[in-house]
């Protein structure tokens, strides 16, 4: 009878150790996945910030060029409205 009780206790302890080990392993895997996701999000965030800076720079350049073109067109319109007689 003692042997059966010892065997049952041993099996219960083994099952507990295996369950605990499995739980710890799952927790570690979850933690590692969270770290990978966090690093990935930080990378995406950094790239989006750089994209925003690039877009602002491009927009500034484009609007500068448009303003310059508008000025040149306005000057051309003035000259065409008042032809020189020579």
C-alpha cells in the first residue's frame, strides 16, 4: 500500500513539475514575443516619423516651386497685357 501511495505522490509531483515547466516556458515565449512586437512597433514608428519629415520637406520644396512658377506666370501675364511698342 505504501508503494502505491508513493507512486501516486511521485506521479503527482512529476505532473506538477512538468506543468510548472510548461507554464514557465509559455510565459518566456510570451515575453519574447512581446519584446519582438515592441521592437517591431518602435521600428515602424521611427520609419513613419522619417517618412513624415521627408513628406514635409518635399511639400515645402514643391510649394516653393509652385510659388516661383506662379510669380513667373504673373509676370508673363503682365508683359502680355502691356505689349512694348518699338
